C-alpha cells in the first residue's frame, strides 16, 4: 500500500494555511484517495463525490483551483505537482512486485528449511529404531532373546 508523503511544514505553507477547513479536508482526502487508487493526482468530475463527502463540493474544489493546489482538466482536476512529492503508479506497482518476489523467496526458503529439519528428525528417529544397540545396553520392551544377546555381548567385552 502506498503512503501519502507530506512535508512537516505542509499545513503552514501559505497556499494551504489560507484554505478553509473544508478545502483543507478535501485536499488531504484527495491526496490519500489518489494514492490509494493510483490515479497520479487525477480526480475526474464524476469521482469527486466519492473522494469526500463535503457540502458544496464543487465550490470547495474551485477554492483549491484558486489556491493553485489543483489544476482544472477537461473532465476533472489534477493535484498540482502530485508526482513531484508522491510515488507514481509505475513506482508503486514495481515496489509491490519486488515485495511479492522477496516474500515468495523468503517463504520458499523457510519451507525448505522446515522440510530439511523434518527430514533430519525423521532420519534420526529411524536410526534409533533400526534395532542396533550398544553392547550391554538393554531397553524397556526388549524381548528375552534381545536381553540374552545383550548379556552375551557384554561377556565378550
């Protein structure tokens, strides 16, 4: 998910500081909406009502135009200098692709490690069950025959 990047001095910038509360809210909401939807700052007329629920929306958009924060286009607006401060659609998609590849490689590495650990545990368990015991060593559950072999083996040592 992309992030909206705002300078610490954003609210005190002369263009922004002179905005009405509604215009400030619309501008920040439009920045977030554009970032989320990867529109690169483009807001079409028909999308304006989706961006924010503010009374007098077209008048507020005009206030942002007058403040030179939004530029009017044929069918909507473009947030002025959006791509100077925010990531482009291409950059966001490339980052997402890189993250997905990195996560896939990590998951595959962890899966291989888990499988190797399970194989080693299985091999160790099988080695313990192969019927070979050390001389003189007896175990609970040994049959009489096994006990006799253990005892016989310990006499030879």
